[in-house]
C-alpha cells in the first residue's frame, strides 16, 4: 500500500494499493482481451460512450476538483479547470471515431485504400504535476482511435485518476477498456515498456526517465510519445506593454507552484527597460496570492512534497535573490514565489528545470541576442514574446526553437491545438486534431481489378 499525503496538511489522505508486476501483467492481459470488441465497435457507438463519459465527468467536476486539492494541493480554481479539461478532451475526441478517414489513392490496375487501425493496448504514464489533464490527453484520443488503455498515475497523486476509472465504468465503457493501475514507476511503468502486448507508451515526466523509456522501447520498436521537461523563455522587448507583461509573468512562472513543464522560468528583458520591468514585476510577485489552495482566490498552493521543496531550495541557496513573495509558514510544503537575478547564462538556476516557484531574470541587448539566449538550452517546450512590433513578433516567434509559443500572452494549452516539445522536451504531439491518428497505424491495401 502507498500512503498518499496532502501537501497542505502533510497528513495521510488515503492508502492506495501499489500494483505488483503480476498485477500489471494481468491488467495488460485484460486490456488485450477487451481490445478486439472495442476496436470492432461501430464508430458511432464508441463516440457515444465517450460522450457519456464526458457528461458523467461534467456531473463530478466539483468532486474531482476537491479531490485534487486534497491530493495535490492545487488551487481550487486550477483544479476545476483541470477536471473540466478532462471533460472537454473527452467530448472533443468523442467526435473522432466517425472522422478517422483514410485515403483512396489513384493507382493503375485496381484500387488503393488506406485505413487507420488502432494499435492495441496503450500504456499511459502520468506525472504528479497535472494528474487529470495529462491523463486525459493520453487516454481520450487513444480510446477514440479504438485502443484499450492501462494508465499509471504518479505514486503520490493517484486519487483523481482512480475516480476517473470508476466514472468510465459508470458511463458504460466496457471492463478492461480503460484501467487505472496505481503503483511504482519502476514496476508498473517499466512493465509498460517491456511488455510485448503494450504497443505504445505515452509518457510525461522528467527528461531523465523519458530517455530511459525511449531506450527501453527501442528493444521492441515500440511507439512512444514523450512530453518532458522545459526551461521556457519569457522575452520582454522594450517596445512591449510592460505593465501587461509584468502582470502576466507571475502566473507564467508560478502557476501550479511552478511545477509546470510550460513554466516560463527564464525572463529575458531588453536592457533599456530592465530596471523598470523589475519594479513592475516586484509589484505583481508580491501581490501573487500563495495561500490555502481551497480558498477561492488562491493563486498558488504548496509544492507536492518535502523532497521537491528541498530540491527547489537548493537552487535558491547562494543565488542572487531579487525579491520574493510570501507563503504560509508551518505545516505544508510551502515555498514563496522567488525571483533570482542571473549573472549570465551559465548560472545553474538559469539552465536547469527547477519545477518550483522560482524564476530567473537576465537582460539582453537586441533581437538576435534574445533569440540566441532563448535557444541556449537543451529544452524547447513553450515560451512567450512581449512586443508591440508585429514584424518582430513574426521574426522572433519563427526563430525560437520550441513546440509552443504565445505572443503577448501566457497561454500554453488549448485541447484543440497541438502540444509538445522540440529538442529534449519531447517527441510527438498531444492534443489537437492529429492526436487520434498518432494512436493508429496506417494500413495500405491494394485491390487488383485484373
Ligand atoms: P519522473 O519522471 O520520475 O515521474 C513521472 C512518472 O514516471 C511517474 O508516474 C513515475 O512513477 C513514472 N516513472 C518513474 N520511473 C519510471 C520508469 N523507470 N519507467 C516508467 N515510468 C517511470 O518524475 P519525478 O516525479 O521524479 O520528478 C522529478 C523531476 O522531473 C521534477 O522535479 C521535474 O523537474 C521533472 N518533471 C517534469 C514533468 C513534466 O511535465 N515535464 C512532470 C514531472 C516531473 P512514480 O509514481 O513511481 O514516481
């Protein structure tokens, strides 16, 4: 059994079984048995079941959100968005089965047709930072394409995924089609990689574990999607609306206590406005509400664990702190929003993913230097550019090496647009119109007329 702690009270909120290797094999075998009937189900019926699942999730938004607050310490506002995101992703992909179109390609001597065929059992490995949305981004398109899914939540945040599995059954999704299997990454997660009946692994988490999974999948040429770390740039040009950029910067870096692969954790500010921007940033950071996440106006809760807090603190110790916001003291894995001055691009806090409410700031001189600095990282997941010059917005957004970028905005994720990283931030794309096809193989059939 695994004891699940509240990051707010540090008390045990649940005890959850941890699946063994044998139990993992049994769950994969059940998913394999459920696959032929799920694959053969008419697209309309599969879509209807996913819509019913979405509707039942909708009836339970508040319950799921409160469960996430207890388990993960997310603010209630964020947790409601996260539960709503699962509903929306299910509803969006429920329209996909009837639209999974192949091609008829002209050939001499017959007819050539392509089909999208589901893969079989898909293993989804979910991290602790966004337990609900990241689960949905894997299981919803995979199920829509006709695959069956075994999902492993993070050991420390299994509760909402387990509840979603119950809601799936209540919606009429057949037994074995969608299984949530709590347990250790080194047991359940690794088995997804090595088990020959798991045809694809969808992993979100650290770059280190992602590389290990990729190496393991190579053995069976197993399909995989990786959503890994980030160290995204928030580039503020002198011609930007500085008030708007400074007001948006705290949530871009500290949302979910900075435990966000899309966090804009490096702020690049053009030198002539550097001091003015820091003044504005101090105002917005000190106003950022880090408090009991169950409060409706909380903007940030605690970190997930004592270990995460220790890791985050190691980046701040000895660094040049510009200013900090406030955080509760006493029980809970609290860490205040913190702004660090980088001396150059070699500072450890400038280079490494911290995964906490810490942002580093560095000045730059011109457009070329901004792009070079932004790209001087092994990561490339998200980012923002703040400028009032349209030509510059076009040039810089095309120059920054990243999977997702927003101009004069913080936005990272919309479920109907693609999401994913370049370089060591990942492989493949989730969400958007193409995600369902990524859970299929294209079969090409030639019918001879001769
Ligand atoms: P991990 O990458 O270890 O965990 C992510 C998921 O992978 C969890 O479900 C975990 O299981 C599972 N896992 C762990 N080891 C294996 C394995 N060998 N095979 C298959 N699955 C495995 O991240 P951590 O939780 O250790 O976080 C460490 C750091 O990683 C963070 O500080 C952050 O920098 C980064 N991170 C980035 C994320 C992102 O979204 N980009 C998300 C989470 C972390 P288990 O439950 O046993 O841990």
